[in-house]
């Protein structure tokens, strides 16, 4: 370690004077610590997400359905298409108007909770897949 000088300003603030080499060494250590903390945080987020996938299997969507959701921008419409149903087919199965189903799919209406349950049943998927909080 090199010589370190302590200085006190007229205002009473204490300063430390050290060599450039010592300063660069300390900043390199600080950078490595910050990177290590960031890596640890990333690993924790990954581990949490991975654990959620194994414990919450009813909210995990199949890959092909996820891709369809990304292309249609509506989870309900994507699931309906994934199941090979038209809006008329699904609306008839659930005993609602096709226009109401269209409004739910586009987000103009939320859909009553009992309607969402019936839609999930008609599509053969967990209700959690249609829950807007999971979108």
C-alpha cells in the first residue's frame, strides 16, 4: 500500500489523498463488486422465474400458443385460434353474442367473471390463462 495523506479543509471536511495507482486499484475493486452484485441479482430473478414455472404449471403457456399470442396481441383470440375455433363457434358454446366475445378479445370489455370461467371451460384451458392480470 502506498502512502495516504489525510487533509482537513477549512470547512472541516476530511479528504484523503492517494496515488493514482491506488485509486485505480480501488475503483477496479468497486467495479468488480458492482458487477458481481448485478450478476447475483440477475441469477436471483432467473431462479425465481424458474421456480415459478415448476410450481405454477397452470399459468405456463405452451410455446406455440405464446408465439400466437405475440402475433395476435390478444390472449383470448390466440387461445381460440389455437383451439381451431371461430368467434361464432366459441360464442355459441358459451351462450354469448359473437359481438360480446369480439369486445372481450379486443379489450373493449373485460367480460364478466362467470363468462371468463365458461370461456376457459369451452376452450379447455385453465381460467388463469384468461386472467388479465397474467397478460
